[in-house]
C-alpha cells in the first residue's frame, strides 16, 4: 500500500492530492509518550517535545483542541490500526541510492559533487538580461521575507512569490535587493520537490546579481531525502525499532520521481544548508524544537556540527539527527515561552520564526465540522509573541505562506 493509499486527501486543481495526515511519522514503532506533567527544564527537552511517532494519531489522543477552536478536533483519516508494532506496507520501488543511477548519491562510484557558485546568472540566448545596480556604501539592506514549508508544491510557490512581487511572470527574480529565507522542507508529499529546489537555486543566483539574496535552511525532510538517497534500505537502530531512511521517506510522502531526478549538484547544495540563522533579530529555525541546543552553544557551532555529521558520520548518526529535528511543539502550552527564551538566550534574537508544524495543528483547527479546508489567514504568532509559525499546511489544503518580516 502506497503513502497515497494510506493518506488520501482532496484533489487540488494545480498540484494533485494532499496527503493526510500531515505530521511526520517514523516506521515500525509505537507511540512516543512524553510526560504530560514533566514540565520544561533546561536539560529535559525530551519531556516537552514531540518526537513524531504515530503522527496525527498521536495528536488525536493527546492534544485536544483548546481555546476559540474548541469545536474542532484533531483526527487522522483512514489511518492504519493503532497498535504497537504496526508495520506499514511500503511500495517496492528501486532506489537510485543502490547503484541504479550514477551521480544520484555520494557513494563510492559517483563523482564528488561540484561546488555551486552563486554568481550572476547567465542570460539564455534570445532572453533579455537586466542587471541591477550594486548597493552603495552605507545603504540599508532590502526587505526581509520568509517562506514556510513548500513540500513539492511548485505551482503554489510560484504563485505566492509572484503575489509578493519577488518573481516576475516568467519566474525570475524581480525584487532587487530584497532578502528571502526558505525555512526548509522543499520535498515530499507534493509532486515536484526537485522543481522547488531548482527554483530556489536559480533565485539564489539571480538575487545575488541584484544585490539581494535568497537563502535556505535545512529541514528534517532534507535530512530524510538525503538519507534515503545515500543509505536506502540500510537498517538503522532507532528508539522506535529497526527502520531505514528509505522506509521513513516513503512513509512521509517521498516521491519516487524526486529521487530519480536527484543529481550531484542537488546533493551538494542541500548538504551545505545551515540548520539555523539569525536575521534582523529573528532566529530562523525549521523545527519548533529545542533540539538545536544539543548540537552547540552558538549558531556557528550548530551549523558546523550538522555539516560535519553529514560529511563524515554513519547512518545511525544521520538517523539520530533526523529524529531530533523531527520533534515539534516545544513552544506550545504554558512552558512554551520558557523554551523559546532558552533558544534566544543561547543563539540571540528577539523572536523565533519556524516552519515544520502546520498552523492548523498548532491551533487545533485541523478539520472544520463542515468539511472545509482549515482556515489559515497568515502566520501564527504565539508563545507570548515570541514565536511565529510559518507552515500554513499547504499539504492539507491550507496555505503556502510567504511573508515579510517583522510580522
């Protein structure tokens, strides 16, 4: 049974079906049970941060809706039986990570991935090229934008970037010296993750020529995608039992077409993305978790630790990193502001901006009683105004959010 069979969703006129539930799950395991009375502590992050085991089925049991949306409940649709040791049936697709396609993985038979230089774009024959003036001395930087989880929905991404004036009708950078950060999760669930990556890489070059920039963070699905390409079905020992990157990737909406189109330059670019950044007082993360503190006491330390791990460590270390960055919901509830302040104190900034956890799950308004898609008017500010959630739930008929900071 394929992920599409397990997670059916309504059809979308542009990009195909949305796969429910939207939260990440780890295969071959039982539910992770945090201590509901454990409280937050500087060392006890595990008690307050959801690991992802069981996905939306876990939320149905343990995270009832509260506040103004009390009439809505969180529930999974057509999920498998909720029992310990449940083992999903996964599609039997060949993996290019196991010798099928040269250049698709960093194995011993592939060439070293090239370094991607983000210089001025080369004009195609017959296409006009309009260079931008370089910023003068002392000029302030351009406006700052952030993009939530895209998950392969390329058409929606182009639409939102165009709406914000960041690209033109042909999909090229049109925002001059503006700055934009993608918060991770380019692939999986949607139909064209590689197309999304190609667009972001293109905009990185074009924006640099304009005096601005387009940058991106590494999300947990980047770790999952790279792990599926590199390690395939190689077993990993996880706290949920024996699993593999390829199994977890398929279970979480991995698209075989993305794996088949993955090239060495994609791997090189994805592997070098930072895990955390600080811009204009905004601490930019993919995941709403305190697990970043487990990799260093400063932003350079965290990013270096993740890059070193991806360059040198083995499958179990990769899996542990993916597992940590799949955690979520650390900023919810009474202890949420304390968790946010712990990150801000360590890494700087006045407010956290993150993706990863869809806003409908954070608010408890996943499925309306009338069957309509969840209403997502924009970014969600919470945790005493210290956190901004940017995952609008595009995979569940919500929105793909592109917003200018500050919110």
